[in-house]
C-alpha cells in the first residue's frame, strides 16, 4: 500500500523557516488528499494543513494560517510544508498523512495512511 516518509525537520530559532517534505511510494490507491498533522507529548494529534489532489483546495489551522504553505507535486508523489515565521509553540513531531477519498477533513481518523514523523524544534 502507500508508504509515506517525512524529511526536513530540525532545529531552528524563532522567526526562522523550515521546509518539510513527504514522499509517497508503493501506492495501490490514489492519495486524493494529503495533509500535515503535529503532536507534542501529552497532547492529541492536531491538524496543520491539507491539500487536494489538484492542489486547488487547501486548508490550514488558524494557528498557522499566513505562516505555513502546503503544496504537492503529483509527478514526484510529494507534498511539502513551507513553514515561515516559526514560533516555539510550533515545536512538535510533524506527520504526513493521506486520504484515499476526497474531502479536506481535519480529524486524524479521516486519514488512511501515515508517515513516522519528523521532529521540528523551535528555540526562543
């Protein structure tokens, strides 16, 4: 089935930028929607951003709107998350996820495939 692998995480100072990438391989079904979630210890996994197959529809959590940009390249089977103006509160493990069916849902239960996550740490 679909295998997702994240990359690009790391340590950055407040106000800095990072670009996360997620590569999908071994697909047997279409990844109609791809998204990013994040999770910190003691908290539930929360929605960050999602993008439709065509890239024409995107959705963002209010906390990242205007700072983060999600994009995808279907020819390369990748989805990216450009993160600018990073804040310490953005520190988390970021997960790439995919849905087989259309619909930009914000609940983790709506997604069918998951990567293993990449750590993003923002220092003050």
